[in-house]
C-alpha cells in the first residue's frame, strides 16, 4: 500500500500506512507476518512516529485503522487534535494508540526533550522481560524452553488444564525460570481450583484470564495463592470497576488503552486501587514496544518480547541483552 498523506503548505504533514514484518521461522519452517500501522508527523527535520497493531478479536483491521486515522489527519495537522483532546475525540483502541504515540514522539523531537521528561517520570532504566514459549506439543514446548532456559521469566499459553504435560515439560527443561501462564479464558473455576497446587509447584507466579468473560464473576471471594491477572477485559480506566474484587493484577497494552497517555493514567489509578501491574504488548516492532518500556518502569511483570519474535525489526531497534530490555534511544522513539 502506498503512503497516504495530507500535505498542507504551512502545517505538519501526516502520513499513515500499513506495513508487514516477517516473524521468526516456526519449527515446521513456516513464517507468519506481523501486520502494523505506522503514523508519522513531519515538520521540517522533526518527525514523530507511532505504531499500532490491529486486534482482529476487537474487530480491528489495518485498512480500517488507516481509514480512521486519515479521517482525522487534518485535525492533527491543524492542532485541533492534541495528546489531551485526542482522549475525548477518539475511543480507546489501536488507531488512537498510533496517533497518541506519534504526538508524544513529535512533541519530544520538537521541544528537544524526552517523552519521559514530558510525562514527569524518572530517568528510565532497563527492565527484565518475559519470553514467550510457542504453543505446541509437550515435546515441542519442552525443546523450545530448553533453548531459552537461561531466561529468568518465561510465558506459556495453556488454553486447557489438560495441557499440564506442556507445563511440566517446560519446567523440566527450564527449572530455574519463573513462569507466567495465559489460560486464554479456557478454564472453569473447578479446573482452576484443582490446578492451583500443580501451578504453584511448577513456579507459576501469574495466571492470565483463567475464566471466560462473564464467568469471571466467580472469582469474587475465590481463595488463591497465585495472583490472577485480567488481560483481555482490561482496556482503560473505565474497565477497573468491573475488575475490582475479581483480579489481583491487570495487563496494560497500549493498543487497548489507546496510547501512552491513557496507559500512564490507568497504571496510576490501578495502583491506587490495589492492582498489581503487568505491561504487555501485541506483536509489533521495537517502535510499538518502546513507549511500553517507558510506561512499565515500575511494573511488577514486563511482557515486551515482541521484537525478539520477529525475523526483521526496525533499525535502530530496542536493545536486548538476553531478557534485559533497555530504554529506547531517542532515534527510535521519545
């Protein structure tokens, strides 16, 4: 798709386009693609960029997001849409995220500052991210875990409690690793209750989305030793009242919050209300993940391994040293 642009003579230029990045090859030799949408704001030598990743489960497509952003491009160029007004003018979601991040980056470049300084945050430091073990058979997941046994935190998907052979295979292959389990809303309260001893013995320290939406009300008053995290039901601050008393933690993704602006406000309010914080991401490049590194400086869990899963990343990209993830350079974002 060719870049689409509005180019007023005396205003910043707004361009938006969809792009694809290849994933690392799977064990069977296949290679998928990560589809993203890139927004750029240009003014002279200054350029602000924002990247989002459409979520088909939320009805988002790259073409629809491009169309949404094109529809407000003139308002961005004329200054009607700012980081503050954007929160009122567009709903939370991937399209708003890309615009919000581009505005943060553009403001930082234009003022010669950094996004973290504009946000009033402390100097960012490196963080430790989890690394996802691809779903598969117990044998395949065990082999993948063996290759990543040096990493301190692994994440695996277990959509059924009958897949505990996969959990045990991962633990046997990487005995020192801490574990996060994403249940993808595939369990019941009864199966969760029965699974807790096995999960605890395997060193699982967080369970995401064990119950389907609606059925998660059964978590109220449920006694458990492993924190339970709301993932897909956590969007922005408006979702917190429904999660209170059910979950111990929330997973914050900028594509769902609709940008860094709301993510920072969500994290602050969630902390005040007693939630623990996990910073996650969708399958984007370093440009998409960079703002999440800033947002997740004090998070309890960091799940920002997406660039490591790509066959090709943006250059310059984020710096990884094993599972240590460094703050973004200003040449990348912010």
